[in-house]
């Protein structure tokens, strides 16, 4: 018997992707998947792509989860803190929600509201020193999907003194699965297909998370909903603080990372190439006209932006090779 | 008999949209549509949406075009100058290509190459004083589709002294029809669906046009190909130079314009709402974290970005009401 | 002042398309648009494509509608009968719902349930003799969108004795707007994009309507939801009862119809060519291997399948040219 | 060192999917990937989703391929026979092209033309007795993607005497990757998105293959191009020859097959659930009105319809468990 794993909130899109990854993981054994309104349903009635997985959704209650060695929380933002507080200290937890990401209680209050649950170890292994902290942690806060994309593009440039942290401008577009599975009119296929629509312009809740982990001090972030199921493409620009080659800085920073790929010169990231894989693709240049640094990052919001990242973190927490059960390869076209 | 109209290069996407608009125009009578490789084909064999239009593509030669009162040139960039030079002075021409947009010969050389044909009257009626110039012109250079979107978002803010012209950052995504109808692998549906891909990052040929007409002096512009047939969404940010409300500036600038709509507060432009119409939607705010001005603009790249704009310019050139044969309403969903 | 028009249930997709068509109609003047939960909202808050239409949704109550000369009912199936019964006899009504389509009360009971409201004049002008009946009617039941597509493909072949009526097999795929605007999980963009899904296999409520109007006596109809906002493509097959050319039969039947186009040989209908227009495209052949007749029909489910058809019917009811305010041209790409 | 594998024609879509599957296969070691015009390019320049695979495309010449234990031919139809003839008898070959599928030389001549290369063992392991034949073969002809879908839906019903073989009607829609990667105008994203288009109506080259393997004697097959990258949905109808439950027949036929899933009653196959997996989903019913049997089948044309199937066949040819390196799970949404 391997490591016993439970997934709470497994009826959503990130939950479904987690179940898929766990089904192919050689060390993690799924013992429980819980859901709220769909408790009692077979997994593949809710996730028809998981055909043949013989299991039924349980209720999301602490007792069921407490028997696992590892619990993934894939609940709506604001719901994981209360549940996590009821789980034994010995159970390792990766929270895919936002509850434990922010160290700054006032930022939490501004953007999410409600009581601040306190920060856990931040689950982005590619940040300097972070692998060690994750490996030592029993509680890890997985990154947000936008945040992961933008931080991976930006953090090394600020850390290297190549980019000014005070005037970062980001426009990032996401596929619809990032908005979740709740039935909302503006997420209907009829509304989304053929459409690009910005949202939360001027004030997005991911801004404090991005600043906290990237070192940015001034950030304009505009998110856009794009007509595709998965994928985030972030265009990140910043003023340079010297004459360094931004691509070289990124290539150095991620030279040993199996899941962050700085593409060869002349090739730019695009989302389809990351679909289904645990991989972030990066490329950078200096804008001819403005002199700004431009970094483009792409990843699968359900992969390296959520479920893949969560498995990567869990691998570290259990001392497994970081790549266990994960592939950087995308499913394209 | 109304005004006799010819369309050169009518087998492409902008050409097809022009033919559709002309079919519903009460004063313009299509007498000739020309094409290159598809000369001799019925219009609706090439444009199956134009079912029932009884006409055959002619060869693109000056003699045929010279008999019209009005010629639209919808040719690939670099091909209209030579043809236009062979048409009589009395024929009014709207060029949808780039050949006559740039006043600066060196910018033309840098981004397009080949001899510079010289600038014609710039066909964006919403710029201050431009309606009068267009009405007096016999030669008008229609805007580029990206350029129209970005200039409409930006020019009033710079003109009003509300936005700093030297540090403008734009990320704009376009539907695929903006890339034309030539068969290229990267434009195949299998490649594009589910994908967002940036291109010409760091140096795009529309930069000089945007700067020339908007007043921007420093511009970082990143274009992205989006998985939809039509539509451009531009996110334009600039540092403020005071404390003005950017939405109010735009609303004032476009108060009398029938085809530019500053949306009510709280509603943001999105591309689907502009599909098939001759309309640009705008909204603006001040970013909470960075203080930057953010303007979002949406239009149909084949409508207000190309064919609709061209008809609007032609209306002015013939002293017709600007809205003749045009509607701002979109075809949605 | 022209003919005063009201649209009840104008917040849905068919309602929005009706409002768009009415805005360009030279004889029909929109005086009232009603909605249920969105009463009090501006039209363009609900339909952002209708930018600039200055009107607010009223409550859907008989008093408001009774003041119009012409009322379009674009309500959910089962809701129009009660409302129609409260409107004065002198008001002309086109019902876009299913309530008054079926002559057979037991078929109504089997597929829809609830009391049968009785049949109105069937609103498909291209059926033999139907134009005259519609012109004389004050109450017209607009066709269903699938039904219109399939009937136009099939009825002339059965009427001409070319196709056996007892073994018709239809597979038809529809864009998502045909499923309405209610927020349902299976209609989310994340579920629909990249997906083809059959539904109501083996028993669809449109079967009796199709049989009633086409002459089919045995019909296997499988509908499929397709990843596009609009459009229906129906593949209709039947055993031949002789050696006639099915295309010739269709061409003869629709020779004088402005909105049904039998394409030239070798060209097959596809949905994009019909988007936004009031047009049904048809083509037919005999299958080499099986000898079956195959007819393919395409139309825009919101155009010739709903709102366009409704305006066409209303034109006839008011003695206007059938094509008033309507175009067969599509908006493509 | 495991089994040495070469892929010829690996620059196309099926080739790319094969490379992805081989990268995760524990026994097959990719030693060579060949391409025509892209020889010399890194794999991930052509297939950006295969990021990090360090290999360069070789020329497609026999010498290179002859060193492998197993060769997959993923060449355009008509090109594999000549190449295969030059490979040593001891090399096992799976041909993903059509060259060796048909036993009937005249059917080959009618639909493909050119010399008939002769039939190889047909690579659909789920047909009765076929696993044993594949395991014993050194040459296997992989199925066509449409053919696999339709045969899996139909063959057990005809074999069981439940469906009449002489009047089968099929409408099947495919994602665009089934049409290959060559740049053609009608496959451009601008043409395909929002569009359903039938093609080869009345005479499709897959008809003889479907008849040969399913037992059908009369088949009307209409293929439709759908706006999605992957997936085939086939609606297969036939007259019943008794009163059997078609679902029960299928469930019995595939009870032991790991990659064919007859869904629980009430759930219908849809393509997205099969994306990226090696799986065919089936459901069946009897049509209420016509009495026809209706079977719906879905699979990923690049998965169980091509590359996944090829690996499944190769597993059998090398005595490996049939499921080695393959998963039935889909990547959804």
C-alpha cells in the first residue's frame, strides 16, 4: 500500500484533474474523493473523462479525510481554512484554494474578506529555497493559477536586479476552467465562444499574492477571459534597470527545473503546447520601441497552475522525486 | 443609378465583409469586384455567405476599376500603391492596406520595406478635425485594425494631457481573420483552437501608425492571436499625468460619434458584442495598485477595424450621412 | 409612425436577435420589450451588442403588450399560450415558442405535457400554400429551429414522391444558443468547447412537429450539441422511391423563395455561411453505396430558425414585401 | 535497453501524439523520428508540446528505420507501402496510413487509386479473434479513425443478428486534426471556428473499410468537419432484426476490453471525455418513433483512432500487456 490520498472538493475542474493525475501516480493511492452537492455520485458520472474509475464521491467531512496521509483541498476560496483546522497535524495538506496564501492579513481583508487564516508554506518550488521549505512542511498553500504564471515570469528578473519592481504591467488571459464549474450566465458557451472579455479590471484579488512572491511593488494586472477551456498566457512587462538579456536571466534561474522551460530564442510560448502537462513555458525580449522588458509565460491553469503543481508539491513533501507521476508534455493539438 | 463602386482584392476576408456591407448600402452600387487567383469565380463560390449575389470576380486591372466613382483597395500590404497610381484622379479611393498610412518614410522602410508611397489622409474620422479632411479627400488610407482600436483608446487621453505619452503599454488580442485568408500552417484550426499565441513580440509594424495618430512617444505593443474568427480586444495602460477620470475624458471626446461607445460605468467592452457591427466599445479606470490608467477597447477587426470603417470614410468622401448603410449593432451570440 | 411592435421575453437569445432585426426594419417600430427577471434593465445591459438602443425592459404583462399592433412572443416553451389568451384579437401575434405548433393534442401531451393550447397557422412560408395562410392569419406559430431546417430539406422530396416517408433518418447538430440562455452546467463554455454531445437520443420533442409539416411517417432524429454559438447543420437521409434527382426537386420547389437557397452542384451547405442571415442553404445527392437520398441543410438557428423567420412571417401578416428588413447574407468569417 | 522504436512521418498530428505516448511508455524506447520537409528540426520546434524531448527529425529513409525493432508509419495515405516494402521482415510495423487496410483491390482502386499494396492484419483488437492475429503478426494496418469509431459501434450488433446490415446510416463529425496538418484554406481557423461543414457526401473512402470489418452491406456515411481540434462523434443507426436491447449486446461484446466503455444507461458519449485518452465510449437505444437502433460512439481521433490504437497494437505484437503505456482517461475540460 502506498501513500493514502484524499481529495476534498473533487467535483470541480481542478479536482477532476487531480483525480486524473493521481490515477497515474505510482506512489499516491486515492482512497477518498469528496464532493458537496454530488456526494453519492460515481466519479465518472461527474467527470465522464474518468471512465472506469470505480469510486463514489463521499461527503466532505473531516473524519473521512483524517484517515489519509495526504489531503488535497480543492474547495472554493474561503472554505478550506475551517476544514483544514479540523484535520490532524500528522496529515499532510496541500490547499489549492486561496485561504492560506497571503501573509498580509490586511491584503486578505481587502480582496477576499472574512477572517484571515494565516499563511502556509507557499507552494511554488521554483522560487529560491522554496523546495526545501516545501519538503519540510506539512501544510502547503498551492499558488493561484494566474499568480504562478506571472511570478515565474517576473521573480528572477526582479531578484537579479534586471527589472524595476515598481512599474510592472501584466495582461493575462485565461481559459474558462479557471473560473470554475458553477453555472453562471457569463460563462455559458454561447457567451464565451468568439469572445474576449476583461474582468476585475483595476483591482484583482491575485495582486497581493503576485507581489508577495515576485518582489513587485507596483503592479497593474488586467485579466481576460478567453474562448478556450484551459490555458493562461501572461504578457509581463517591466522597465529594465540595466542592459541585461532577460532571457538569459530566466534561463539561468530555471536551468535545473524540470517543469519550467525557457524556450529557445525565436520561439514564443503559447497555451496549447502546455495543455494537460505540468509545465510553464517562458520567453523574453526587450521591446524595440519602448525598451521595456517583455516576458511571455504560458501554462495550463489546471496543470502547472493547479493540480499538477499540487502533485509536485506533494511529491516534495513526501520525499519523492519531484517529477513522480508528472509529465511536462502537452496534449496538442 | 447611385454611386458606382469597385472593390479590388475582394476575395479576402475584409473584401468579403465590404461586399456584404455594400449589398445593404442604399447609395453605393457594386459594379465590379476583382480578385487575383480567383478571377472568373462567382462571388458566392468564394464567399458562400454572400449567397445569391450574382456577380463574378474580375481580374484586378486598372481599366476595370477606373470606371467606378469609388474604389476600395483590399489588397495585401504593399500592393495598393502601384495600382492606385494608375487610377484617374477623379476616382475616389479608400485603401484598406498599409501602403499610404505612414507619413514617415523611414518608419515605412523599417517595418514594411520597399519604396514608400507617401501618406494619404488618415481614415479615422473620430480624430479631431479628421472628418473634414476625409470629406475633402479623394484618397484616404484606412486605419489598421489594431491601430484603430488602440488609437481610439489612447488619443483623447494624451491630447487632454491625462496620460503620459512616453510609457504606453498595450497588449491586444485579435481573432484570426485579421491574419488574412492565405493558407498557413500556424493559422490552421487545429493549431489555433484552444490556443493563445503572441507574435511579433517586441517589434510590430503597427507601432509607427499608432504613435503617429495617437501622440504616443513610447509604446510597448504585444499582439496575441486568439481562438475566434473576429474581434480585437486591446488593453491599453499609461501613467496618468494628473488626477482626471479617464472615462470622463473619453466620454467627452466621443460624445457625438455614432460609432464609438464609451460604456456605462461598470460595464467592460468585450469583442462578441461588436461582431458584425461598425462600432468600437471603450471603458476606462484607474488601477488601484499601480495608479496606471487602464483603457479597454473592443471592435470587430473586419468591421470598425476594416470594412465598416472604409464605408464610413467613403460616406464622408461623398457627402453622405456618416452612418449610411452602417449599423453599430453586433450579431451576438 | 409605423407598425407598433412589442417583444415579450426579449432578454433571451432569440429575443435579442429580434431586437437587432427590428432596429433595422423600416416599417416595424419597437415600442416595448419585456423581460422577466431583468425588467427595469436597459436593453444594452442585457444585450451588450445592442449598444445605443435606448430602452428599458418592461414587465411581461398583457396590458403593456396589448397596445402594440404586433407582438412577438419569445418566451420559454409553455408560457406563451396563457399570455396570448389575454391579448386582444386585433393584435397580430407571432409565437416563437412551441405552444401553438402542434395540431395533435396527444403529441403535445407526450412531448411537452400540460394542457394543449391548440394549433395556430404554421409559420413556415415556404411550404406550399402557406404564404397565403400566414398573410390571412392574426396568430402564427413560428417553427422550431431544428424543425425548420429538417422540414425545408425533406418536405418537397416527400411531396414529390421522391423520398419514402416511413424511414427518414436525421442527425442534426446545433450551436449552443439553441439551448437558451439559462445558466446550466452542461452549457458552460468549459464543457462545450472541444465537445460534441448528443442529447435526447431516441425521443426528441421536435419529432411530431417535423412529421406534421414534412409528411414523414417514420423519423429517427438525433440532435447533437456543437461547439459554436449559432447554426444548425442537418443531414437528412431517406430511401428513394424512384430515380429522381433530389437536387432538382429541391431547386424547383424553392425557385421563387428568397430565403431558401439550393446551392450549385458540388457546393455543400455549412453553418458559418448562414450566420446572422435569414437563409437556409440546401444541397442533395444520392449516396453511392446505399442509394439513399442525402440532403444537407444549414441555417442560423436564431435567424431563419427563429427571429428572422418571425420577421418574415410578420411581414406577410402585414402585407409587406416578405424580404422587408431581412437579408439572406451571412456574417462570415 | 528496451524495444527500439522508430516513427516515420512524425511531424504530423498523429505522429506527434505517438511521440507523446512513446515518451511515457515503459518498454518502447524512441530511437528515431523521421520527417520529410522538417528533417533536421528539433522535435519540439515542430511539436512545441513535446518540450524537452531532445531529438532531431531524421530523413525518412529505410536505412534509418531498419535499425529499429518496431516502426510506426504515420505517412500520408499512399506513401507507406513503398517504404514498408524496403524494411526487413524482422522489423515489426504498424502502418497508420490506409495503404494496407483493404482486402479488396477494386475498392482500393475506386476510392484511393494507384496500385493496391495488399492487406495486412487489421489492427482493431476488439474484433472477435483479432487480438490473437495481431499478436502473431509482424505487419499490422491500423484502422482509420472514422472506421474505428463506426466499426466499434456496429460490428457486435450485426454479428449478434440484432441489426440489419443492409441499411446502415451513419453521420459522424470529426475534429480538424483528422484532416491533417497541411496548410489548406478550408482548414483555416477563420473558416472552421463557428462552422459545421459536411464533405465527401455520398462517397467517402472509409466506406469499404467500415463494411469489410463491420459486416455492413449497405452503408450511408456522411462525415462532417466540426470546430474542435480532436474527437469523433458517430451516430450509427440500423434497422433492428429482433427485439434485443442494443446496449446489452454491446456491453457483452466489450465486457473484457480495457479501452471500449459502454456507458451506464442514461449517459451518452461525448467527445471531450475521450480527449487524450485511448478509449471509445458507446451507448445505444431504440428510437421511439422509428424503431431504429441508434448507437453513439465517441473517441479521440488521434488517440484510440490513431496513435493510441497503434501503441495498443504494438503492445500485442510484442507480447506486452495491452494497456502498457496507455490510459483510457481523458483530459477534460
